[in-house]
């Protein structure tokens, strides 16, 4: 039993580290595409928010936040606002985990129109939440920053990439690569064969 637990621990640790590495591979190259130097840039890595939350749960949420913090460090962008950034980048994937794994009574899949609409609404709510968490902290700590532009850029990054790239990526992961959402404890109401009618 102890050996089994040890194997599980190392496996989970390896997955956690791998998630951080994936985050860095996607995030770091785009740090040069700054909109407000030192504060915000073009962030295709935001497409990984729903992926990390839905497929990897809480460890995925933590890995996403840690990956963002490491990116700030290696790109010399670490500031006091990184504290709010760490919290927001945990909450970002956590909202997807909370809705689809903890609250939704339906099996997660985006081949069904109703679920795709729900997911789109979650993307919008999540983007507003992330932008709303970080922007006040930046405004108070760095009054010289154009906070309106900052808010808009965070909102765009947190919605456009999860929608335009994140949705096709999730469908690809489920349908072609065999990834499954992290297990939930409550009973699934809707588990249609071949994703049901859509």
C-alpha cells in the first residue's frame, strides 16, 4: 500500500511539473509582445486555463498560477501586482473546474450546442473575474499605468484565446487524444453515447 501511495505521489508530482513546463513553453516566447511594458502582453497561454482546470483540477490550477509567477520572474516582470496575478491565475482555471466538475450535472463535452453555449458564458465570466481581480491592484500600486487599457487587455487575453484556441484544443484532446476531465464525485446526469444529439 505504501509503495502504491508513493508511486501515485511521484506520478502526480511529475504531471504537476510537466504542466508548469507546458505553460512556460507557451508563455515565455510571447512575453516580448508587450502592450504595457512590464504589465501586460499578448497571452496565447490563456487558452490553457480551461484545459488545466477541467482536465487536471486543483493541481492544474496551482500549476497555472506557478507557471505565471515563474514567467514573471524569468522575464523580469515580477512586481507587487504579481501577488494579485498569482491569485487571479489560480482563479482563472479554477472557475472552469468549479463549474464543469463540481457544479454541472452534465458530462463535460463541447460537441453539444448547449454545453458550448454554457462554456462560452463561463469564459466571459471568468475573463471579467480575472481582469477585475488584477486591475484594482495595479491601479493602486502603479497609478501611472493606463488601467483602462490594462483591464481591456486582460479581458481580451482571458476570453479570446480560451474561446478561439481553447475550445478546438479541448475538443481535440477529448476526441482524438483520449483525455478525460478530472473525475468528479457526484453522479453524472447526462452521459450521452457519442456525445448525444447536437
